[in-house]
């Protein structure tokens, strides 16, 4: 199982793309699709016209807005260039409503020469080929259903937290994961609302028995502090400060 970080920042980060991750198992799929991640996807050399599944953690714009550019590209490709497989959009409650509106109202989006399926998930495992996906509700925004994802393939476990505060459901999701990519929006000494700081990330990794911790989703303030050291005050395992286009073998 391979993970490529397409975006390790936030919507307005000056040097990092926003949230987005490419996962390759027996399947190739995306976790979130924030602004500027599409261009990083192109840099990986991945054939974007073969991607069949996109999983969303929630629908703040920094986690899904590049889907619009991506889908416009796929409509053009499918009509005038070549065939592509059907596309499935997967996410928490609200996914059908949001993408139903987007697909019906954006000019030309209803002309795609492939089928689009929309699936809502919550706290129940499902399979993409030989890859098991377990979404789990996490605590982020009171007005949104937000999920993290546990991905299991070939005896390895990868967890993506999405945006979240520290919560017991996240600890359970991360239990004995080989790699956990967690929301490290803020330094421990400058915490902010709705997200974890570096100390929280270390605490989750320690309590869950994670093998490798990846810190990601940095707000600009996090760049001014040693968040890796702060997380290390809670967690003695391997800690990686994520960056755009970083590749990780799980």
C-alpha cells in the first residue's frame, strides 16, 4: 500500500496545497480533493482518467473544491478524447445532496459520457476490490457529519483522520495502525478551534498504538513551531512532518 500526500496544508496556505491524498492498493483512489491538489496529482504521473473512487471526509471547501475542476476535465475527456470508467463519490451524510446539486447545475456537468454514483457512508466497513475501508465519525464541525477513514490491504493499515478534534472515536479508528496521517492544524502552544494541535496528534498516536505518525493539514501558524518535537512529547514512535508530494510505503 502506498500513500502520496497531494496536499498537506489548508485553503489559504502560501506554500502547500490543501487536503488531498492518493492511495494505491489493488485500487487507486483519492482521499479528499482540496484546492491545488489536482495539479499535484498530475505531477505524480497517475492517470487521472482511470480513477474510479473519490472518498471525502467532509465538505469544507479546502477538502473538495478541486473536484469541480477535475470533473469538468473528465467530462471533456469522456466526450472528445477517450473512454473512462464510471466514477463513484463516497462521503458522509450530505454527499448526495451536495454532489446532486453540483452535477445538475454546473454547466456541462450532466453531459459526462460515464456514470456517476454517489454513496453515503457512516461507521460501517465496505470494500473496494480487495481493500477494506472503514469510515468512522469524528468530531470537527457541529453542522457537518465528518468522518475519518481506516484503509486495510495486504495486512497493513493506513488511517486518514480528515479534520477532527481529539476524540475517542479517532483513537479507535487509529488502533494499531501502521501509518496514521492526522490533522495537525496548529502547534501545541497555539491551539485553535475544531482541529487538533501537535500534542493532540501525539496523544492519539500513543493511545492507539500507532507505528508511524504523519503530521499534516498545517495552518500557516504551524510552520513557525517545531510541531514534530511537540508531538514527540506525547508519542515515542516515528513521526513524519508531511509535505506535498511525499510518498509513503505502508
